[in-house]
C-alpha cells in the first residue's frame, strides 16, 4: 500500500481556497452529520446524499432504502437536484472524511497555486459535478446514497498529474509488516491510483448487484478525467511558471 505523506513541491501562496473547502467539509460533518452519530449520519445521508435513481425520477413514491439499525431512507418525491452539490460535502464515517481531506491537503494547494483561489473553487465544484454525473450514468438505477468529496478530489489529483507529473511525492510504503518512506514521481502514484479506480469500477458495469462493492469508483474516474481536461484552460500559465521555478523540498529516504 502507498499512502502519500507530502509532496516535494512548495507553494508560493497560502492555499486559502483549499483550507476553506476542508473547513466546509468539517463543518458539515459536525453540524449536519452529528460527528458520525448513528442517527445524524443516517439523516444526513438521506437528506443530502445523491441517489442516482432518485435524481433520474426512477423511484416510486414511498420506496425505502434500509441503512441498518432500523433506519432507512424514504423517497418522498422531493427534488434530488441540489443533492448533486450537497453530497460532495457529506461523508460516511471518520476514516472516509479524514482520508479525503488528507489527499486534498497534499495535492490541492499546488493546484490552487496554479489557478488562484477563485478559479480553483469553480474547478473543484465542476469536478465534483462531473464525478457525480459519471456515477449516475454508470449506475442509473442505484438506490444507494452517494456521499463524499472523493470525486472532486479525484479532479484535483488529475489536475496535479497534468501540471506536475515529475513532482516528487513522499509516500509511506506498507508491505505487510514492513514500513518505509519512498519518494516517487507524481505521475506514478496518481496513475496507479487512477488505474485501481478504473479496474475496481469494471465489475459494476456487469449489472451484478453490489458489483462495485458500495464504492463510487466511477465518480473517482469521472472526477479525475474532468480534472485532467479542465485544468488546461483554467490554470494561469504565469502562476504555474513561478510555481515550477521554486526549489523542491527533499525529505524521503528512498527516491525511485
């Protein structure tokens, strides 16, 4: 397993927009999801999560989807369109939240540095919307509420791969009981991540229930592709040139 710890890619400006997005996700977790309490989590997922079949109007009124512990989502015909956006700020648990925000912190500041905070915010939301639509398109009859920032963050990772393919990423390498840190080019790590999402999403296309294992892999794929495509017209070439001119940080013990 490879876990990115930090990059050797210093920024020129404080990542205001990235910090604001992280704060918004934390506030949603605290105020809307009850810090992951059973009832708070269930209610938030039902109210603000994106359900593909509901968005497309394929759910009869009164249909329920069980969440466990006697809790269920009941579809009442209310518009699901706003949930395309709100689902990007909901999470399914502490590990889901912390994992997403860690990846955003590692990669988001550098992408923001090449765009500026205003463009970056628009880019982030656009990638999140593209990710949601990719998941809906590949599983239109799903009743499983989709939550999480990982689609939008996948877009940030796709942008990073295009802007800084040779930037070094310090990673924690875990091989059963062996731990060490290594430094590898961003394109290796992010390309590996994208390939895993793509391969993991293929079973869901077979139409077998649960083929995707409950993870929105196609949202990750859609977000990443959107990031690669959108970063071209949205980044500022002068900002990117100044960013690339900064000397790298060297930290990892092993460089591949």
